[in-house]
């Protein structure tokens, strides 16, 4: 069971890395779409600032921050994913090697997450107090939705056992 959990964690970390990289890449290229309410969304992702009306100056400052962050983020290492894949498909499972590889990948993900959190904090601090209130409301809505989804998953799991 621990092996499955570890592999699941690594998969989530890899997916999270690619989503964060894609979000950073899109923002650094200036791929922002505007709907009729002039809110900002990062293409293809539910962004942190969805539902918040930003000024053009705020949008430009956020683009600049994302572009700078993209230059400073450590690159994703596809070799790590390949190593993990080879460990998974090996004839004999080597838990120690998988654990070491997972920890290596997780540590790189921690570095990326800290850097992205730093940038998001800088972006958040560009907002007015009214915009911050809107974000707080949106965050609460997302958290409630996430809790409901997790409750459903946990209930389904409990029924299967």
C-alpha cells in the first residue's frame, strides 16, 4: 500500500510540475484571455486570480513577475521521470531505488513550489483590498468544492472495503 501511495504522490508531483510549468510558460508568453467581465484567466488552467478584475497595469506587472520567475525556476528533469518509469517496469521491484528516486523528484518539486508560491505572493500583493476580498471568497468556494469531492471519494472508498 505504501508503494502505491508513493507512486501516486510522485505522479501527482510530476503532473503538478508540468501544470505549473505550463502556467508559467503561458503567462510569460502573455497568453491571457479576457472575458466580458475583464477578469484574467491563464489559458487552460483555473488561475489564482480567476474572477478578479485587474487593471492593465496589474496585468503587466503580473506578466513581468511570471517572466522573471520563469527564468529563475529550475528546469523540469525528464530524466527523473524516465528513471522512475524504468524502476516501475523492472522485472523485480526495488523499493529502495523507487523511494530514493521519489524523494529526489519530490525535493525538486518542493523547490519549484516554493518559487511559484513566492511569485504568487508578489502577485497577490499587487491587488487592492477589494480584489483580495474577492479572492478570499473564491478560495473558500474552491475549498468547499474540494472538500465535497474528497468526501465523495472517501465514501466511495469506504464502501468498497
